[in-house]
């Protein structure tokens, strides 16, 4: 699919949900805007997760169809920008397809060494609003690779929540010691993955440094 002609198309993502409800002409314009704004991000994600260009096109069109359906039916509440929602639906569809096929779901780039981030650099990255999409990708990776509990604990840890606060926020943990034990297990699992599976460290570093 060629998207070059879309580059000059004027688009306002805030108006897209309403355009999708206003008849064929406006709907077509809204769909072309979604292609302009989201196509490359979905392609990059799918190709980075063991897919190819055709996979990216298939997933994008499936996700686009689902998003348009949800907008028209009123299921889409607008809690996130429609572009963010479309990209998220696309990612979830592709990861689900990989799991269904029994394929590994970590990125496919070759591994490389990089400089370690300090705690203050991590805190700055997490606090920056423009990094929301990157954090979403990191969260998806943590959940798929380590499980829901590890994802929640490690993300709260990145955000500098204290152990006592994490106990109050998460279900299934009765005291700070249980959080400390689980966090230690999660960190060890993550370190093993970064040490043994090609591509993970480079992908995380490149994602953060974009």
C-alpha cells in the first residue's frame, strides 16, 4: 500500500471520530488521515516483532475496521486520541496473532551493548508526557514477557513509588516484604531475558532514545 500521496493531506486527529460518522465523503477523509498518521507506526511495530510489510498491512486494515466500528457504535469513548487507540489495537492484534501461532513475541533486532541509565534518567523519562506511547510499548513487552504482576510492579518502581504505596495499589500483596520478593524475582527474570534473547536490549534502548 502506498501512502506517499497522503503526506500533504491536512488532518486534525481531534476531528476524526466525528468525521467517521458524517457520511461517506467525510469518512473517507478520516480514514485517509488515520492512514497518514498511523500507518508507519504500525508497520514499524509489526516488522520489529517478526512480521513483514504484508503482515503490517493486514493488521492495520483489521485494526482500522475495528476502530471505525467502535466509533460508529459509540464504544469508542475518546479517553485516548483515536490515533493512539488505533495503534494500540494494531499492536494488540499482532501480539495476539504471534501468541496464537506459538511464535516468540520479543523484537527481532540484533543485540548490542549500550550505556546504562541512571535512576534519575529513568525517572525523567517516565515523567515526560511525550513518552507515553513509548511507555505503552514497554508495558506491553513487560506483560507479554514477564506477566501482569511483574509489569505492574516494575512500572510503579520506574515511577518511584515506595514499596508501601505499591502494596496499597496492587491486589494480592499483603505487606512490603511480599512486594520486595516479587520485585526481586521480576528483575531477575528481566535480566535473564536481556542476557539471553537477542534484540531485547537494543530495542529498549532504541525505543527510549528515539
